[in-house]
C-alpha cells in the first residue's frame, strides 16, 4: 500500500476512532508504509515530505508504541530524522596536548612522512555515493549509526550532488560556519560550532546554505587500495570539486612543533575555528583506521583556553590513602562554564609554583573538562576582581602559606609527603582497606553487596581484606538489617560467581593509586601479560611502557609488593582466576565495552566474557577512551548515556552489540570509539 492507498483509507496523521481489531489493522498498514517510505528515502527517491512522514510516525507510536518499526534503524523517534550506517570508520584518534607528548608519538610510530592538516572545530558528516551520485549524508551519530540529513546537506556549500566518475563509497568531512557569517547572522549563538550544529539538524533545513563542508577523507566500498597515500587521496578529492583541507608535509617532529606554534599564533585571523592540527602518516593504512584508536594519526591540540582568577583557599579531597589539593577560586568563565574549584594536583605543584592564599592563578581545562590551576598569573588583569581585595599577598588574610594536612584523619598516622602525592602510608589504615574493598566490588560489579551492608560488615571487623569477601555465608548475612535469608543467599551467590578476569582488570581492581584498566592495558600490550612477568618487571622496565612514566611504574611496582598476600589470598579461593593473554590477532583487541541495564539475550557477565574472549576489554564505568556503551535503551537520559554522549562515545543497543560479536569487523567498520571532534580539516586561504 503506497501513498494513494493511504489517502484512500485515511489522511496522514488522523488517528483511528478506536483500538481493537481496527487499531491493529491500521498499525499494520502504518508499519508497511513507514518501511516503504524509509527505503525510498534512503535511495534518494523520497515520495512524501518530512512533515507527512512525521505524522505517520506519530500515529503509529500512538497506536502501537511497542512496534518494532519504532525501534529499528532507519528513523528517529525523537527528531524524525532517518538513521543510516556509516561507510567510513569514525574511530577516535590519540591526542597530544604538548610537544613532549607529540614527540613520544612520533618516536613510537616513526612515520615515513607526516601529513599535517588543520583540525576544524565543527561537526562530522559523511557523504555516501553510489555510482557517483549522492545517496545520503549521515551525521556522526553514535559512531555506528548517524542521522541522515541528506536534504539539508544538499543546501550546504561544498556538497557535490554528482561526481565525474562512478565512485561508490564514502567521503567524510566537517561542517563548519565561517566566522564572518556567524558575526553577521548568528551572533546570538555562543560560537560558530554551536550555530552550525543547530542549523544542520533543522527539520526545514533553513540556514543550511550558510554552512560549508570541507572534506578530508574518502574510501571506496570494498577497495582498501583505492588511494596509495594521504596526499593522493586529497588530490583526488580536490579534482572531484570538493573543498579540501590545507595540507603540509614534514619529515621531522620538530618541524611539526614549529608549524603548530606558527598556526596557533595566527589562528584568530582564519576564516573558521580550529583547535589544533591532525598529523598522520602519509601512507594510508585502512586497517589502522578501522581500529578504535588509530595508532598512525594523532590530534596535536593547541594549548587549552585559559582564565585568570584568585586563589582564596585550598581544600584537601580524600580518596583512599591520598589527599589531593583542590583550589577554591573566585568564579570565572572558562570554556563555556563557571569555574570555582580547580585541581592543584599535588604538593610539589604548590611548592614549585610558589602558590599562596591570594595568589593570582591561571586556570585551564584538561581535556576541556576538568579545571586545573596551571600557574601564577602575576601582573595579569583579574576579570571581575572585587575592589579592596588584593590580587596577591597583602590583603587581609591574603598571602599566607597553604597549610598541608599532617596526619590521617582516620588512623592518626603521620602523612607521607612524596612530592607528587600526599598519602597515609599505613597499609592497615581503615580508610585504605575500605576503599580497596569498594574498588574491588565496583570493578567486579557485585551490585548486590550494597554500600550500607559493606559498611556494616567493615565496621564490625568482619571484612578487612578482599579474600574475606569469599568467606561470607548466607547464615551470617541474614542477621544483618533488612537482609533475610533470600537476600543473604543472593548476595553470597553473586560474590561466589566464578570470574575469569583479564590481568588488566584484576590489577585495576586492587586500587593502586591512579592505576586503572586503561593504564594496565598498555602494560599488558607491552608484553607484561601474565602475573609472573608483571611481578618480575622492574620500575625501570615498566617506565619504558608508552604512556606510563616512572611515577606510575613505581606505583605499580610498590602496589604489587604491598598487595602480594592479598593477591595470593584472592587466587587461592579458586573463584577468581586470571584469563590467559589474548592472542596478538584477537579481533576485538583494542576495543572496550561498558554495559548498563539488563540485556535480553544474556547476562552482563556473559557479555563481558564474550568480549574478553575476542580480545576486547569490559569496563565498569564510562571513561574517555571507551569504544562502546551498550544499553537496552540507547535513547534514555541515564547518567551513563549522558556521560557517553558528552565524551562522544557511541551508545549502541543490544542488536548492534550482538552484530559485533557475530562479526567483530563491524566494530571497526562502524567507527566505534569517540571521534575527536573537528576531524582533520583545513582552512580558508589554503583550502578553497
């Protein structure tokens, strides 16, 4: 039944008079129509308007809210945009925040030559061509699937409707707004990026003619060797009539560092916003691009935005054994938010900067998320300074030294000032013991053992070390408040569920200060992939692992020594075992998954085991380097979903997850991982 049949029965959008058989019949008609119109829309032959389609969608949702059509890929119940899969992988790329980190990357990768492009601050878009004709334009979305905004894209500058050859594949670029256009027409928006993101998703497409697409990547379907290298790829795109990235080629890392400084100094005069450079090996490596985090390219970011304020006091945040200084500053705007608290890292930083109460300080945001005091700002103007309060030493209560805590507030032990860390050295400090238990339970996701019950067991002295967990019995737990026999049995059953843990997860769960799964994965991939090889490694050897350094290496070494008895006790239970190292060619190696909510086809523990069996890792929380968040409700507003979206991490449903298990290549082909916003694009004067 098509449009004429629909109109003969009922005009779009009119609700049927009732439910029952008539309603079921109407829902079946609507399902067929929506599937049909989606198929025609995907093929560039849309037969009805967006408004008519939305009316059909709304009517089906009112009649049959559990219809599988409403959940399938191909339409968005929130904004009405159809959905489509990406052709080009949209994996994340590593980032260097300073020359030292960039030099380390260049030394590790040793590229034949470095192709350097401006990093645009816009929104990614993929153009999909069939036989040289534009079929659809797909936004970044969740990394696997994006919104199809083909009608809007056709109105943008730089989008080619038809190519001069029968190319089938994808062309990827960045949608940007020129600063001149923003100043003239959209000054009410915070910046060009925000304005462009809003306009490109307008249902009526109004304003899309004010946007520009600049491209930087292309891949022919089923042909990884279509381009020999990045330079040839950009030349091919330019010859097709696209606006492409400005490109420079360098042989040495120091040349790139000098070029970054040159570009940063002049970026305010450019036509569009940029926030760094993208550096790639000249040789195109499609296998590398399909990884969650391609190793042969990196985003070389500019220095972060800074603000100047006054340090008014210092609080000490306690986590486990460590005391971390937090600076309380006068409110200041930074990267779109108001900042009043900023990390001071450690005692050495306070001493090296000569900080005192009342000091003017420079604040930056690490990764554009966490405020951090970077240094003194003596001689700089402090915006909004309150008259009568000194910008430095001299005001009432100002200029005094920052006081460090000297004793543990729990066990009374003298705190140890290690320079980079102020901590309680007592291995039997109750705070340290409880924190390690909490960390173990969190990483292993033993949700049945709640915080209140754990605290009761700890306060009574029943739990002190991790092996103690595995001696709990249902009979003794049943005596605790609000437990009962059934609840107690359930807690013990989940604690004693056998688990085979990768070495990276096992060590991360032991609560070594600052050592999480990501760091341990680097250690494992460097060859320390068994407990024996890890225990035998020296501080010097571990420090050579890419991305670690001596401080972290020493923390791992000392943590292993301190927790030796605990490790043996855990493994002696037989409930926790260490998984064998994944093979070098494991299909999901380098990919990580976090699960939230209940899965219909399997338990969460089984899902995590299947991921690990394929060489991937399963994480208990959403972190910046996560590849996928798997949920039974990708559209929900849950905390994990919100955090994943804020970090650009793909949020996928169970069907997509099962598809990855069936065909692990889909994880890379779908662009799993959080892309670095802005992509690899160039600018006015060099690219047009």
